[in-house]
C-alpha cells in the first residue's frame, strides 16, 4: 500500500497507510471529531452527519483498496452506494472524538458489503453502525462493472488481514415494531 494520499475524493481527506500498525492491524480505521455545524436543535450530532462521518471513513477505505481520486480520473470508474442501513445507539456531542472501524462482510466481482461501527474515541462504546452495499461503476456507461485485478487483489489482502469477527447483530437487521397498533396492508 502506498504512503499518504491527499484529496481522495475532493473532500480534502488524506490517509496514512502506515496507520494499520497503530490500530491493531485494522486497515479500515478512521478517526474524527464532531464539528459544531453537525449539532442539531437537540444538542447532539444530527443523523445526516453520522452518514457523512461513515462516508468519510469509506473514502479512506476505498483509497486503501486503490480507489483514489487518481483512480477515478484515470480509469473512469468509481463506486456507488446502493443501499445503507444505520443504527443509532448513543449520542455524540460537539467536539467529541470518535473512531470508525469497518469490516468487509462479503464481496464479489462487482460489489462490496461493508459494515462499520462508530465508537467514542478511546472507548469500545458503540455509538452507531452503518451497513452498506456498494457497486463498482463505469462512469462513462453508468453501468456496474467488474473490479480491476488490482482492486480484487487488495480486497483479498484486506480480508485476509482484517480482524475476524462474528456476523454483527445489526447487519441485515429488519426494521419493525414488535407490537404495532397499525400495520400497512
């Protein structure tokens, strides 16, 4: 993996591939701080910014797979998220620090099923989770296309190196009310 990359997707994000030694070998690791503009009228981080924080982490992860701004420009391919499910389990307040750890649950020649957990910094208290299905897309044809061999090799390498966990309880979870007063249909 390469050294620090700048401006991965235009957000001005950067990543350090040597970060894995600092994070128990977890390649997919991102840290951040809750910004004042992310706080809503309830005095905590607004739901939209959880998605943004998770998305920032995904951009870092994609760079670790070789999907950088340069890749997008040269290859004319990128990833599109086609499904996302978020669980909110605790609050984050202004200036609190967090880290996001991610696991690849599955992948094939065109898709990645990714699961992320947000923790308060220096804690294993789960704040939120995000589950994503992302596709590799040719930007000219706007059609799903296969990963290039270089990305497939990185996916294999990352999956071999990532900490092995049990399938997360939140992954694939169906939203429902246990004893509803009303149910459509």
